[in-house]
């Protein structure tokens, strides 16, 4: 299996792991959300059970007076020391009758649904729980023991001003010794209490029943109401539903905090996956580089062997060429040699010289570069190379000028002279008759530079990097190895060379990073 296929599998596995972590965190968030909802439902159930027990404790003969029930409801909604529910959770309580109208309502009930059915109604800021009221408890099941919330004398006076029931004038009766008047001005009938503290039942058997039953006994302050009006009041104020409105602020805070936690986990999981991916990418690239280095080392070894073989072949080829050249010269010097034989002999000598020059350049190029560094003054070395090129300079009437401050560098003297000779010879071959060459030296900080400028045709921008390749030449008589040898020497010393344009005309070869000595 190659590295690319293995990398694809590793990246796919890392992506699958990140997707699994993402799915796991989403599932955990929904689980926490459901747990928070269950906790809120549990709080509502505790409140409902407490309220049922409270109503059971406050009832008398199946009825609960509104004035006694409302303080308890207010305490549940607004009480600051309530252990059952904090005010931030329970924000409203509503008791419903059989048709879904509110009988008693405390707190903020704007979130409650109109005429709601049994169930849960979740909103952004609040949730409404609608529970049925069966008997005295929401959890006891169906029973005939219904509960009625009767208004107090104060509330009854206000209700009687509405249009729900007729309000005939109560009959005026003379008070007896056992009668008394309540705070609302309604006459009450007093009876001696029983041993258990409850008032005795009236003589009529029907009146002994609770107020929620047919013919039930009325409270003393409702004694003057007609039977139909009393039954209508009972039907309207009989409890059938309990609506609890709970704030979702805590629920939303838990969900938001958990969502941020899951986001952080997924974020760091993504960073970890990305880190593993980058680490694997680095390992894969390192492996590829190692493989390339091994292949390059093998190829380099093979090239060295081929180079040595080619150098040996070139060296062995020069000897037969020298013999051919000598024999051609002998033939041209024979006394009886015809002009045609002499001309052909000179052609053989010239072609032999070309092949020999190419072989010498090849051998020079294939020779290993062993640097023997020494202190080398630039100007004296440049003057010696110029003297070696005097014949070529005079033949083309080229003007050569050496400029710049004297600098001493650290270099191999023989290789430096060979490099400079090839650069100057390349410039001479590029110039027409009467051209100019400038050799400029200088120093920048702890490094020196060398420039060879000419006013010849120059080098096109697209060929300024190719001219240093072996066997690339623009001259008819060139071998294409001169500048390749120059680059070999420059790289062996750790220098840099580049071909630039010489304004306004010509080419410039700049060698930089020459190490300056004292």
C-alpha cells in the first residue's frame, strides 16, 4: 500500500472519529435537555401534589373558600422562602372549571393557553402544565368527591353584580336569638356545634349533602340565593383542571451552558483531529522525502559511476585524436602533397581540435571539486586572468576595465581563476568588435561581490537560468559547459551567481557571498 492510499485512509478515519464525537455530543446535549425538562416536570408535580394536599386540608364539606385558598396560592407563586418552588420557576397558578374557564388565578398567567387540554405547552419563556383535578388530588383518579371553590362574602358581592346569575333581594327575616349577621351584612343561622366542632346539619336531609351535590347545604352568606342560582354557581366554580405556569429561565440556562460545553468539546476534538492529520501529513512527507533521498542517493551513486566511466572514456579518446591530428599534419607537410590533400588535412586537424576541446571541457566538468581555501587578493588574480586573455581581447579590440576597491577573499585560487576565465571568455565571445567589459569588485558588510559586465546583446530573461545548464550555448563555437563549470565552482564555495541585465545594454554576471578575509 503506497503512502497516498494510506494517507487517504488515515484522513477518513480521523474524519469519522470527529463525526462520532459530534454525534455523541449532540446526543448528550439532547439527554441533558430531556433531563432538565424532566426536572421541571418533577417540580411541577411536587407543586401540584402540595396544592392538592392544601386544598384537601382547606376544604369543608367538599368546598374551599376562595379567601382561604388565594393566600396559599400567592405564597407558592411569590413566596421568597418557599422550598417547593422558587419564584423564578413558578410564575402562575390557575384553577379551571369544567368548561376551561379560570376559577382562581394567581401570578402571571399570560403564558397559559386559552381553554387548554391536558398536557404540556412549551414556550420560549415559560411552560404550561395542564393537569386534571379529580376529587381532592390530581393523582387519585376519578371520584365523585368533587371540589368547589366558593367565593367569600366580599367576592360574592362582586360576582352578584355580573350577569351570570339573577340576584333577587334576599328575604328579610327577623333575627332570632340563634341568628347573627356576618361582616357582609348577610344573615347567618347559628346552630349549636357538634362535638367535633362542625355546625350541626339542618333538619332537611337534602341540605346535609355537600355544596357540590344536588340540594347541598349553602354557606350562611348564600342562604338568600335561589336554588337555580346556587346550582349554577356550583357548576361554574367546581374544579376540573389545574394549570401551572413555570418559567423556563433555569431550563434555558442549563441547555445553553451544556450547549457551550458540547461546542468546546467538539471544537477541541476538531483541533485534535486536525493536529493528528497535520502530524500524519508531516510523517507522510518525511517518509516520501526519505524515499526520495534513498532514490537520489542511489541515482547519485549511479551517476558518479557513469561520470567516472565517461571521464575515463573521454580521456582514452583524446589519445587516438592526438594521433589522428598528428598524422593529418604529417600528410599536409609531405613535399608531394597536392593542394587538395593539404586542405583536407587542415580540415581534419580543425575538427580534431574541436572534439579535443569538447573532451577537455567534459573532463573538467566531470572532475570532482575539492575546495582548498586560501587568502586570495582579487585584483592581482583578475590581472593574471586578463593577461591570459590578451590575444582574444586584442583580436576583437575589446576594452577591459577593472574597477572597485581591493578586497581579499577566502577561495581556492585555481578554481577561482578558472571561474573568472570562463566568465570573461563568455563575455568576449558575446561581444562584437570594439566592445567593452567591466570587472567590478566591492564589499558589503562582511561579504564581497564580483561583477562582470559587457555591452553585448545581453541574455533574454527566459534564458537567464538555462544558460547555467550543461550543453546550453548561444555561440556557434561554444561547447555549452563553460557556464556550467562556473556554477559548479560557485556552488562548491557556497556562493551565489545570477545573470542580470546591464543597463542600458548587455549582460551582467554577479557573484555574491564571497567571504572577506583580513
